[in-house]
C-alpha cells in the first residue's frame, strides 16, 4: 500500500515537472538569499546552463545578470506582500526587454515561502511601441512645424523655430540652419542647436561658399548624406576637423532657387542617417521653402505698405509745412516755422537757417534749434564752409566731420557740440543764393539720399515762400511810397500843414501800440494816418491858407473833407476798411462832431486815435490864423476835452507816451 502511494506520488511529481518544463516562457523559483531552487528547461536554455550548475546560486548572478535582484523581489521581502507583482527590465548586454512576473509560494502554515518568476520577452512589443511613439512624436513635430511656419512671416524666426523643433524628431548631436546670401554666394549660419561653447566662435565665422562640392550640390537641390565627413571630399576637411563631426546630413531649402540649408551632424560614425530621417528633414525643408517664400512676399508687401505709409505721412507733413510757411508772408516767421518742422521729415539733432548778408560779408543766423548759436549773430564768410554753397549752388554733405581734413570755425563748433553728420542746402531765389539751411546729426552717416531729396523739396518751398514775402514787401513798399507821396501832396497844398500827415501817423502808431494793437493793425493804421486828410485835396488853397478867421461857409467847406476823403477811397477795395476811420476822425464822443454826429462806441477806436493825434499836432504847430498854442496848452486841452470830444483811454495812453523819452 505504501509502495503504491509512493509510486503514485512520484508519478504526480513527474507530471508536475513535465508541465513546469513544458511552459514556453523561462521561469525559475528561488528561496531565501534569492538562490535558485528550480528552473524550467526554457530558463536553462536561455542561460545556457544546466540546472545542476545554477541550483543554489542567486538568480541575478545567473540570468539576468545584474548587480542586485529585481525591485519587486526586494519590495516583497521588505513588506512580505502576499500578492503577485511585475516589472519591466531592459538588458543592455543582449539588447532585450523582459516583463518579470513574481508570485509568492507559501507552505500550508504560511511560515516559509518561495518565489516563482516568469520571464516574458517583450522586446518586439517594446520596439513596436517605441516605433509608434516615435512616429507620433514625428507627426506631432511635423504638425508643429506646419503650424509654426503658417503663422511666422519673418525669415529669421522661421529658421530659429525650425532648428528648435528638428532635434525632437531627429536624434543627432548638432543642428545648424544656413541662409544663402546671393550677393556673396555663401551659406551663412543663422541659428544652431547643440554647438559647444568652444566651437561657437568658429561657427560665427563659418562660410560655405560656391566651389565647395557640398555647396554646389545644395544649389542643385540635392540632399547629401556623408558617413565620415573627415574622409569625404564633398565636405571641406578643415571644417570637419574643427567641428569634429562624422556623419552629416545636409538638406537644401529650395524656394524657386536655393534660400538655405539644414545641416545635422553626429559625432558617432557608427550611427549613419537613414532614409526615414532623410525623408523627414526633406519634408521639413519643403515646408520651410513655402514659408520662406510667403515671408518674402509678406516682407515685400509690408515694405511697400510701410513705404506707402511713410510717403503718405511725408506728403501730409509737407502739406502741413506748405500751409504753415505759405500762410505767412513774414520772412522770419517762414524760416522759424520751417526750421521747427524739419525733424518731422528726417531724423536730426539740430537745424540752422542763415541768411546771406553781402554787405557785411557774412551769414546772419536767422532761425534754428539744437545748436548753440545766438539769433542774429553774424558769421563771416571766411569762417564756414557754407560760403562755397553761395558760389557753387550745390548741396554739401559730410558724413563724418571728425574725418574731414580741415574744418573751419563754424564746422569745428558743430563737432565740439557732438555733431558728426552735416548737410547744407542753399536757398535760391531768382537764381540768387539768399541763405543756407544746415542740418546736423550726432551720429555718422545719418543722412540718406532720400533724406536729402526730401530736404531739397522743403528748401524749394522755403524759396517760394521767401519770394512771395519779398514780392509782398516790394508791393507794400510801393504802396506805402504811393501813400506817402499822396499825403505829401495833401500837405503841400498849404505851407502850414507840411509834415502834418507824417506826424499824425507817428503819434497814432505810438498810441495804437500803447493800447495793444497788433502789428498788422498798426500797419493799416499807418495808412489811415497818412491819408486821414485826403479829402482836403478838393479844398481851395485860399481857404487852407487864409490868415484870418474862416467864415461860416468856409468852415462848412472844411468840415466836408472827412466825408469827401471817404468817398475818394470807395473805389479802392484794398482801403475799404480804413474808410470809417478817415470819415470819423473829426467825430466827438458826445455826438457833436462831423460829418455824421457819431458818439461813444459808434466811433471806431482807430478814428478816436487819429482824432487825438490830429488835434495834438494841430495845437503844436503854427497856423495862418493863430499863433502856436504850445505843447503844455495842447496837453491841457486834451485833458479838458477827454470824455466829451476825445476818448479818455486814448488821451490817457497818449499822455503816458508824452511823459517818456519816446514822447519827447
């Protein structure tokens, strides 16, 4: 009976061992100290060692050979877990991946345990997973490239962003993006990744020029893969030795023609570039070519837009300058307005406008800013290079004053104030240089041909405005001359009134200035003063020169001259605004004057001024019918009649003038 049981037990044991050995995955059982107590045939085959040799040895000294046991074993022994566990391990010596499963085996009383390990070779699965991951990463990177390139319109940024993305899809040591310069015929590095610090200075000086075999291939649109750059004639040997790379892949970026290239280098000669990597980089280069073409079109479009915007702004500024300098006919105001607006046309740090004074043989500083020169100073012709412009009538451009062979005092002064660039343009009117516009900048080569062309246009406008001002001045002089001649003709009718109109005009202008009249108002008042007695042209000389007292009829004739004067001026449109002043200069504040009996505010201010000036002059000069009352008597009369005959404010202003040196 015992024998039968023993035989049966042996049979069961044999069956279990056969089942254990039949399992295709390698498995083993270890006890304490990780010593192997059982291993199936698959494990023995994997180790190449019979069971008798491995029994009792720690499994990590047999297979897989490691410095220490699996992590799950250490964890199991520390925490006495009763559950199954697993981990993945990579064995670099055989380049394989395994999944290790651990199952604890306990005796009936849970007092002693062994551990069963099953090894599953998952190398192919892991490789397939890694391949999928790589493909996903590549696709993600390519999508990112497409996204980035579709939203980037600056060439430098395109190269920079691509060279940052390429390392995520191509495993290498160094990545360089080159831009092709057509002027020099060279590929120039613009962005890089993975270049050591000691090689960056060399990279900055690197130029791949026409004639190099690799450059010629790039220009033909050919992709180049080199297994050993130091031994390949396509790549310059000295460059390969400096950068210490072996495997190299260079892919051209073609947009109608070569615009750049991507170079990827590996230091390890045993890792050549494959077709898949070549296809990926070519795809990226193709996308780059489209992006670069779009960037070029965008830059051209933006350039045209900016240029158009700048031209529109320039036209707007020029129009504003036109309105500003042509709205005045005062030469000084023209020059000041032009000088202050120049820096809106071109970048500059100082402006001067100097007018030619041939009598004093020099330039008179008329307007400007940014340069320490007092207004009105005379600069002799022999102290400035601008004098040459008077004769030559040409622009003078100095891009660096510090490099000039010889500087005259004015230009030396400019240099001491920090000005390096200088341009001078003559202001020519009627084929005669009347002044020089000088512009300075505190940096070298500040002025472009476009800047100079712009300033030339401005100078033409200044010349037109100055000519208009000169013509107006001539017309004014002619007009005033005519008016003076007319007033002298009026005064000449009687020896007693000689110079009367000039004196009345002088008094009236002083009163007007004291009362705050503007320059233009004073100019008109001057004309009114000279013509205030124009109505006396029709008065008989016998009445004007009568030595005795006038009859009532004669006085009535004299009283007609304000009205007659206004009638004479009615046909001259330019003098229409002074007619009320001339007509009203014998009106009285109380309404008892002539010819219209106006009173108070009905009488124009200018007529009130002329009334005081006329009365004062009449009382301080000799008349045929009386002696001179004198200055003090005249002042007394003005005070006495202020408020009835004369406007008190006008009298007060005139009396203040008489107390000053100006009044004397």
